[in-house]
C-alpha cells in the first residue's frame, strides 16, 4: 500500500477550510512553509472597532507525523486526516499536554 503524501493531504484540508469559511468582515489567509513543514490558517481584519488576528489552524509535519498544534475547527483537523486515510498513530494532538496524549486514540509524540 502506498503511503499518503502528508504535505498534499494537509494542504488540501486547510484549503478546504479557507474555501468553506462563511462570509465575514475578516480575511482568512493560508500560510504554507513547505520547506519546514509548517501550515497555518489565520483570521485577519477588523470587526467594527476590534482588531482580529488569530490562528485558526496550525499544523506541522515532523518526524514522519502530523502535529496538530492548534485547531479551532468544529470537526477537528485530526478527524479529517483520519478520514483521508492517515493512521491515528501518525497524528499528534500537540495542543494537548504531553501527559494527556496517551489517553487519546492518537499518537503521544
């Protein structure tokens, strides 16, 4: 069985999140650092008099695993990765404390 190209899978999922964002006063931006394996979705702009600048999703590919560092989505990027065929043992929920990761169905690190 051929191994999935994690770079392509992550980019496809993140692009879908940008495409499916509801219309708002803010801009959603993709940042891909393919050289270092870092991928981010940012929310940037203004809502009335309030500055909006926040990370919605941040994922890294390192040590042959996908590290979900931040995930503010409803479905969960990790769940989307599993749906595309990425094994749970290759996904780290890095936003959880290291001692808690062993209680998830995903990789501990």
